C-alpha cells in the first residue's frame, strides 16, 4: 500500500477514536495531536504530512463521519463530534479478533469486538497493517 494511504488510515483511526472517547461532547481536534509535531518551512507553511492530516479531518466531515463548527486556521477543527453514522459504525462489532480470549465473559468479548476497541488496540500496538484493514472495513461498511 502507498505510504500516504497508510498515513491516512492512521489519521482516520486516531481522529475517530479521539472523538469516540469523548462522545457526545464536542471538542477541538488538533493536527499535531493526531499526526505529531510539524516543522514549518522557511515561508512559515505547514509540511505535507500536517496538511494531509488536516485534509483527513475535513474529508471525514465531508463524507458525514463527523461534524465540526469551524477550522482552527490550519491547526485543526473546533467543536467536532461524531455523526450518528460514525458512532453506529464504531460501536458495531467488526471482524472477529483472532486473538480474542474465549474464556472472557461474553460482554467483554462483545466490547472488544467493536471497531472502536479494535482501533484502540491496533493503535496501541502500532500495527499499521491492522489499522489500515480496520479503516477499510469501516469505510466499506459505510457504503453498504
């Protein structure tokens, strides 16, 4: 997969998970919190990675996964909250986790099977392959 698509998947997972963890409270989402620090160039412009992350935020809004009140210059978005569509997708169960412990109570297994929990686990493990697969799964479910 192309590196920019891998970065996009990482950004989407982090943005959606951040909003999910604070749902339904609107909040600011800053690019640097999602993609890391940015170095401005000699003209004071943000780098490509920074702008791609901001683009992912705006794309998620345009596609109906989140709502926001305004942009914070090129630093992020303000008063952002998940849409019903995104919340429903994140709380639905995803593909079964191959590492699931069958000895856990069913309620715990169901919570761990949600896309939100799978995003959290994959991000914590820095498993870019899993993150990309989960983002593709979420986006594919949204079009079905």
